[in-house]
C-alpha cells in the first residue's frame, strides 16, 4: 500500500498494435531512476485490477494509454481527468476485456464507496494518438517514435507531482 505516492500505470493490449503504447512506455520507464514513492506498473488489460490498485492510497495517478482525440498518429496528449468521485457510486459496466480508463475511473467510485478506501486526488493521462488498433503485435512507426518523448513527459509529470522537476540529464 502506498502512503500518498504516485502510481504510473501502463494500459493497453499488446496484441492490438498501437493499443500497446502504454505498456511499452512503462517498460522503458523502468530503466530510469524515479523519486521515492513512485510505483510503476504494467496494467495491460487488467482494468479491474487497476481499479482496486487505485484504492491503495495513491495521491496521484498517471495513466499511460493510446487515446484517439483526432490528432495525427504519434501526437502526445497530457490530459487531466476529472477527479474520481462525484455524488456517490456510479454505475460502471464491468467487462474485463474492455475496461477503458473512463470505465476504471467510474468503477473506482463504486469500489471506494464499498470499501471506504480513499481515491487519488489527481488523475493524469499521458496519451498517444494511435495509427492502428487492429490485431497485430508492435507499434506503428509514428507511435513507436513517440515512446521516448512520452517517457520524458511521464518523468516530468512525476517529478512535478513529487515536488521536484525531473533532472534533464537522467531523461533519455
């Protein structure tokens, strides 16, 4: 269990092309020094597991995923999600094979109400525009080219969340 740290979770299905973006970013992130209190995990397609993990006392969460927002493939986005919560538990449709970050966050309200566990106060998404989400292993060229920049972005965000900017010399 965390004591107010930061969780970085790579999300996606490596068997659906660019959907594996988040998984590849956290794999590369593992080679970098991280501030104390930062936990990095490859969540893959285990959305229900991620929802429960978000209740482990993290102050902030950075989700890394492929996100279609209408930009050119390989375009990175830093999105601040609305804080988990609202007027009470919502109704989340739970399908273990299609748990998007939105679904995970909706499920979080229900799980928090049921367990009494605190939710993170801040959720950020580092997303990348996909080129191809069809069956196949491996990222498309524009998405693969964006992975190193996404690692730098995650390191910057994590540094800011931990109260210290990332050292540009440790960010490759």
